[in-house]
């Protein structure tokens, strides 16, 4: 019988150990590249972003970046898709169907506002894509599938609210979500300029909390039936 400690057996077992490590390393490297690209594209736009800067920020070999993502355009598409996937996953995790219509809408508004607040790169990235006239977003095959469940979720909340005599029925769920997003998006995107114009620190905890409550109240007041407006 062979000695278990013999060099031959050690050499045979070693490649398996290396192979098992590669998937973990590749996942970590790709995640680092995506995180670095997210910042670079948000800060400098698509045209201004540099692959060298992304690789340096990610502490990754530039050849690996091209190996995993192909080119700058494909990397940007991956960043866009991840950004939308992330916010949609957060919305699904809210499990809004468990709550009454008023609380469900309250939670959706707060989540949306806080997502923009916690991820200021997201509004900047969306600004970049709008400058590009959504030319990259149009090429993402999964983007419509990501948004359809959200629209259905909002429609279901509106319907439950209407059945309970709490909400109006004549509300377009797409228009409502655009308004919900705008209440947070504009605030986060323009905090610096608005703070100067109105001589208030809109980034302070007190002002952020006031804004969040204001956003929730605006949406709920809009949804209320005429009779509930008194």
C-alpha cells in the first residue's frame, strides 16, 4: 500500500484544492470589479470612465476585467443590470402583500427613499444613462421582466386599498411609482444645491427624516378617497 504522505499523492491532490478555490476567487474578483465600475461610471459617466481606473480601484488585473466582462460597454451594462436587480430585490423582500394597503404603501415609499439615500451612486448612474438616452438600458433583455412584478405589486396594493374604501381606484401604478421614485430621487440628487439655495443642511438627520415623512404623507394623501379627505 502506498504511503499517504508520499509526494506522488500530494501532487495528485493539489490540483483539486486549487480548482476548488477558483470559483470563490472569480466571484470575489467579479464583485470587486463591478463595485469599482459602479463608482467610476457614477462619478465620471460612461464616456469619462476609464477601464484602467476601474481595474486599479478593484485591485484586479485589467486582463481579468476583459476576461470576465469583454469590454467597457459590457461592463457598463452589467453595472446597470446589477443596480436595477438590487433595488427590485429589495422591493420584493418587503413582502408588501403581508401588510394592509396603507402600511404597504408607507413601506414602499420609505424603502425607495432610503435606497436612494443609502446609494447616492444610483441616481448618478441613472443620470449617466439618461445622458446616453438609455441606449444601453434598451439592450438589456431582462429589464422589462424586472419591472413588471413591481407594477403588478403596486396595482395590487391600490386594488386592496380601493376594496377597503381607503384608496382611489383611478390610479395608474406606473405613474404612481414614478412619483414615489421622484420624491426621493430629486432630493438625493440635489441635496448640495438645495442646501445652499434654502440655507438648510438637507443632509442632516432631522431634515432627511422630515423629508421621508413628507414623501409618505404626499403619496398617501394622493391615494385617499375624496370622502377620507374630509
